[in-house]
């Protein structure tokens, strides 16, 4: 199972919005609504930010939102803040009891 | 609050073995799937294995199939990863994570441990 495809990096200024894409296939993202997003700061464990494509866990700011169209999922962060600078990973169930993550995207807040 | 604490990492020679443990607290352990996920230095996340609530349903990534064994002890609220025939490319931080799953599907990972570093080197 190949990793989902994410851009290596994205950037934005404080207050702006950025979107991170995650492209898969009809066997993973396109086939299931089990898409989630994780934020990871350097040296820290990943943190769940979005699950089931667009749901936010308790405690995650509503500036974070998720969506999916076809084989591509997206994470949008509105009103960028300095503390949003981190690596972001997408995840999807990929069928046949296989799980797959994206390669990760480094978000830089300018 | 949910807490997952991994242990057992360290330096091992290629071909060697290591057993990782993850102790859970703050939730009903036996109600949840559990998973191991790893991250090689400077690289992304890679799913390794997951196990259902009772321990009867287990799946592995192709990269570790036949070498790693996941197990759980619901009485001890712990999940384990026995790693045999270790390779240099198995070097990574290994995270224990609580998985939200049903019917064998895993939807997401809502709690993660701090990770334990496994280094495979001669």
C-alpha cells in the first residue's frame, strides 16, 4: 500500500488560511470516510485534529476543518496562528485491513 | 485522562529481538482497538500493526509481517509488540495509539503515547 500524497510544505502568514491536500485512490480515501488528520510538533507525539473526514475532537479549535472530494482529502486552517506551525499527516483506511498515512506536510507560519 | 506509556526501546543489533510494552490508563482498555505506529528519524508516520478488543483480530503492515507480533493483556491494560529479526530499516520511534475501530476497520487514532526509540545498528 503506497503512502497518500501530500505536499512537502505549505506556508501562510498569521491570520491567513491555508489548505493541505492529501491525495489517494478509490481504494482508500475515495472508498471510505475514514479520513483523519494529525498535527505533530517537533519531538512530540501526533495529535488528532480531524476524524471521519470533517469531525473535530473536543478541544480542537474550529479554525481547523476537513473535507473530501473524490480521492482527495483536505485540511484547512483558518486564521493561522504561530502555534499552528507543525507537521501535518493525513490518514485513511485502505481496505483489506490495511491502514495508510500520508507522507506529511510541513506548515510554516511566516 | 487517557494515558499511554511505552517502554522497551533501545539499541539492538541487526537480526536481534526487542519487546515493546504500552501501559494504558484513564479509559476502559478492553473496549478499544490498539495500534503500533512508527516514525523513522526525519520521516513520516507508518502504521505497523493493530489488534482488536479481544485480541483475536490482528493485522500487520507488509513491512513487518512474519517478524513482528502484537498482543494485548486486558487484565494488565497493556499492549505489546514483539519484534524479531530486526533490520536497520526498523529504526524508528514506535508509538502506541488508541484506535477507534469497528468491524476490523480503523477510523482514526485518538490518543498517542510519547513513543519509544528503537535503534537497529551493528
